[in-house]
C-alpha cells in the first residue's frame, strides 16, 4: 500500500486554526485589542467599516515591533509571551497561543505598520492569505496599526455565514465593551462607518461603566469589595430595582479578562434572592483577582471560560460579599416586590383628585350569578377595531344558546371579580355572551360546543397584525404626551433604536430627540399608556438583540411580535364583558386566528360530542 499521510501546508493549517480563533469580525477585534493591551498601549483606537466585513483597523501607541518581529508575528505559534509550558501557570498577558495574527492573516488582507520607540523608521508589511506581498520601511508613529480588510475573502462559505451588519456590529460592541471595562486605565475609542460610537477617556472603574452605559447608570451602582486569601473582589452590582429584562449588563472579569461563568452567575443571582422581580436579571460588573496558578484559562480556544481550583469557596465568598453590599447600602429592606401590581393606580388616574369612597349596595347582587368583571379599565387594552368580516368565520355560532345569558348558570367558575368597582369607568354592555375563566381565558359558546380563548395570545395576535399593517402599509395615529418622556439607554441600545426608529414611528411613537444615551419621546401608540413605554422598549431591544440567528424573521416582524407581546393584556387581568367581546370579535377578524405570533394555539374548542363522551 502507498503512503498516504502527509503534513498540511502552512497556509492550510493556518486557515483551519482560523476557524477556531476567528468566528466573526468581533473575534478579530478582540484579538487585536488584546495584543495592543499586552504591548502596553495607553490609547487604542478601533475603526470599523460595514460591521468589520470590509475593514477593521486597530491602532495603538504600545511598544511596537522590530523588523524581524514584524515578520515573525504572523507565523503560527509565534509569541513573545511564553517560553515554557510552566509559564502558562503564571500568565499575566492576554495572549499566549501565538495563533491570532497567523490565523487572521490566513483569511484576510492584512496590512501592518509598526515601530518600536527606539527606532527611526518603522516597518510596513502586507500579507494576503498567509502570503507576504510586500515588506518595506515606512514612517509611522510609535506603536502598531493593524488593518484587516475583506475578512474571509478566500472562504466564501464563512463570509456568507456572517449575519446582518446590525448583528455583527452588536458582537463587535460587545467585545469592545468587555475589553474596555477590563481596562479603565486605558483610553479607547470605536468608530463605525465614520461615526463615533465610543470615546472612553482614561478613568476609574465607575466612570468607565458610566461612560459606556450612560449617565443614569451612576446612581444604580452599588460597590462591592472583598479581600480574602484566595480571592479579591471589587466592582459593582446594579440596584435590584434597576434589574434588566435581558442579561445585557452582566460582566465577570478574572485577572482583567472577561469570562463567562454560569456557576458564579448563580452566586450573584443567589445574593439577589427575594429582591428581584420575576425574570429580571441584575446588572453586575465584578472584578475577581485570583492567583494565576489557581485557574486554567486554557480550556477554551476563545478563552471566555475558565476553571477555578476552588469554585465552591469562590461561590460562597462572592454571594456573601454581594449580600453584604446590598444590605450595607440599604438596598434590600425597602423593597417589596410581592405587592400585587394590579393594585397600582393606572397612570391616567394618578393625577385625578381624591374622591371620598361611597358605599354602594347592589340589591340585585347574586354571587352565584355570573357577571363580567369591571376592574379592568386601565391603559393596557383599548378597543381594537372589529372590521366585521369576522362574522363570516363565526357563522353558525350565533344561536339562541349564545343569546341566553343564563346558559352559564350551571357552570362553576371563580367569581372573584364581583367584588365591587375600582373605577367608575367600566362599560357594561349587558349582553354577556362571554365570560372569563381564571382571569386568563375567555370562554364563549359555539353552536355545538365551547370555545376557550387564551386572552393574552388572542390579543397578541390582534395587535401583531395591526402593528404589521401599520408599519408596512399605513402608519398609526399616536397619542401626544403632555410632557415629553425622557428615557435613558446604553450606546448599543441607542444604535438599535436609531435603526428601528422609522418602524416605531409607524406604530405611533414620535421621537423628538436622540442623544448618545437618551431619547425624548413626545408621542406613543394609542394602545399603550405612558407608564408602559420604558418596559416595552426595553423588552423590544432585548428581543432584537437576541434575534434568533438565521431564523429568517425580518426586523419588522420581530419588532411587531415583541411590541404585541408587551402591549397585549396579560393573563391575570380582569376583562369586562365588553372587552372580552371585543377580543373575540377582533380575533376572528384576523388573517390568522388560531396561532399566536409565537405560534402557540390561541383557542381550543370543546364540542358537545366530546362532552357527551365524557358523560358516558
Ligand atoms: P499571542 O498574542 O498569543 O502572543 P498573536 O498572534 O496575537 O499571539 O501575536 C503574536 C506576537 O506578535 C505577540 O506575542 C507580540 O509579541 C506581537 N504583537 C502582536 N500585536 C502586537 C502589537 N499591537 N504591538 C506589539 N507587538 C504585537
Ligand atoms: Mg494575541
């Protein structure tokens, strides 16, 4: 048999290694930033075009490279950072594999200019697909500039795999922030397509966090410090009342390196136990210092995972020091999240004068007779227009059974709604052909059975179709706000908002001003109340950020779904008969009636036949 085994040529090996190191433009940014920091850069500037697909350029004022090093650094396993395997256990630098530059040069057009402080002239070197194209002396400032163009130009499959510019830019901003947060003492800036996204001066940690996440962040931060034999902790956690709906602002750094650790994350969450609303994530920026010998960074090629020697002890120390801080800064005891939010005064009533309550006794009150609720009248749900065409879908349903208000006399269901009127605004139209079960389902009769409708899903579907229509066909009217609403956002969020601004305006939002970390809103969609705006937008941004890659949904679709979800009546909300009927009518006027925007069933039917079988 012939010998078949041979060594791969270098450029092929490099391309393969690149598959591990460089997943997307953001990975290049991370590697280049880390090199600049290792080189002692104090001012690091990043330029990006088209989310890094056409250009990524990182300039530092670090120690630069000699002529030979400039050539060497693109070789695989070329590193100045370790000499022996033992060095791995006392790493003080970010890089050590000597793989990044070789990998990047294998899959892009790379141009590097570099000059060490003690030389007059620098070196300019051009490499394309691992081939050195040219190398010559050049005039350049002290430090290094690396320019990476046309990433994946020779691997079309990888290039096609890249996501939209929005998504890729998000990844870039994420990496940039992680590095910038780990090194507040270094000046960083980031420009995209010529516009400045971040300009971060050298500062202390708190100031760095505020510069990245916006002015309002400052008052939300609670400092955490702890010094023990095995770990030093410092940094900040966000006050619980500012906890976010997405995991956006959660950062662990171990020895100034960003890491992900579900285990330690759990420790933080445990410290917040009882202080957070459902599904809220606390913000944290925590910096752990441990002996490099006690960790193994080398277990993951992109180095965001880490193994600690004594995880269990770290968990306990972390949790108790955060608990301590929350207690010390008096954050914990004043909060009462168990309060029933349905008892909150709806916004439109908050400015109404106080009226003395009157006791009214309804002589016809009969607790066993079904009556619609009246408590629900706050801003969440305004009448959706029924277009009337639903009747055709609904034929056969309107029958004498339906008309008879007594047809539910036999049915037992919770009647906790009849406990008096909270507000004087409810409308009763008398004709009770629907009723609510558990404040969750709307039940109505069919000619030959029952229809049980999930109120939240039904309303989501109605609003979703309405929003889609508004955005794509005709814009919606908006309600003008008496006083403009000022909302704070982080730089990323502002970027995203800018991008979807037009669509949002079609739904009824009016933005009067965009700054670097806030927006001013003067009009909102008619379906929501002012107090809901902040939560709705926050949820929307989080949904857009977590856009399922490649699922083929357009931004408009995600936007409509998210807003619909946020605006729709929640389960647990009482609906008066009028609102119930409105939902039923509007639902059957929809193009799709049986599935929610998230593809969940909206209603089930229970036919007389099925009932008959149950009684056999
Ligand atoms: P590693 O960072 O793991 O050593 P890299 O491929 O990222 O591997 O870099 C190879 C070497 O090139 C580094 O060890 C360093 O000596 C040199 N180098 C890379 N970037 C810079 C820079 N911005 N300034 C000075 N030297 C650099
Ligand atoms: Mg490196």
